[in-house]
């Protein structure tokens, strides 16, 4: 599922000072300038400047908010090449990107198959995001299955976001 892409930099950046670079990546990501953030991380890799998980996750989140789910998946697959391991923030970004783009099947696969195989533990936010993707795809039964499976993942399905996502999926599917 995840493959390491060759990323081309569209924005040249001077990455001499890692701290400033990380802050700049985060600022561009927050401003929804995902292409700029992506170019900066790529420039860091090209110049052999180590990026940190915080900067990488900020860039992933920006891509996810822009519904660039394929880019988000490719970047997650490239993390190992950059000396990084995914965490729960990475999970939320990847699953959120797929869900926002109405790619509920991919979000479900990442949550239930890909990330567990990488020994990454997702949190309630990732499950809720996946349920929201199921709602967008009118897949209420999958949303309910995720809600019911949360205790097996040692997560509490009692938070209002998780329950709200499942209820919303049922409502959209006229399953009340």
C-alpha cells in the first residue's frame, strides 16, 4: 500500500538551520500551503538535513486538509526512508486525508490493516475520522463496526466525537 515516492521540490529553500526550517514547515502547513511545506521537507531531504516527526506530521496534516489523500499515503510510506516512524498524529493525518476525499475504503484499510502491520497504535481521533469517511460514503454499517471494535483496540467509544460520527453515519444511511 505505501510506497516511497521520488518527491520533486517545486520550491527551493535554504535549509541550513533545522529549527527555523521546522517552524517554517509548520507555519506553511497551518496556512494550508501544503505544496510549499512539501517542497521544504523535500529540500531538507535533498540537502541531507534531518527532518523531525513534528514537521513531517505538520506537512502530512496540511496535505490531508487539502484532501490530497494519495500524496498523504505516499509520504507516509516514505517516512522510513527519512528515518521517521509513524505515530498517532501520522495515523490521524493519513486516515483524515482519505476520509475527507471520500476514500472511505482506503481509510478503513489503513486503520484496520496497514497501520497495525506497522505496529502503530491509532487513537479515538483516527477511528472517528475513519467513521466520518464511512459516513461520507454512506457506509453506516462500517461506521458502527468501527465503534463497536474500539474496546478491542483498548479505546473508549464513549467520547462524543466517536459516537457522533457513528450516529451521523447511521442518520445519513437512514438507519435510526
